[in-house]
């Protein structure tokens, strides 16, 4: 499953430096049964786009609490096993 994580440039720099994304817990967005039910279009690409845009909105909220971050939305995409 592909998940989308809201982030900032600060988060991205920390990931590149340490190789670890954290601290946990992190909010992730993905194509879930709930999204499939809520979203009118069942096209897989449209569903992925909807999940990505929710993560982008989450990034805007993170920017409010990180004045040192560049004023850019950051979304990190990761492929993780479905069980996780």
C-alpha cells in the first residue's frame, strides 16, 4: 500500500540526514475503504490523488507550527506492507 505523509522541509532534511522519519506517531493518508466509500470516483489514480491532496493539506497545518521551514508543502510517499 502506498501511504502519503504530511511533512515540512525541516522534516525532509531530518529524513535525509538521519534516514529516519519521526518522531512517531505520524499521520498517514492512503486509499482506504473509507476513502473509496466517500469519494465519488472509483478510478485508482483519482483515489491516490485524493489521498495525496489530504496529505498536502496536512502539510499546510504543519507549516503553521514550524516557522523555520520553507513555505512549501511537502508530501512524502512510501510503500509499506498492507499489514502495517
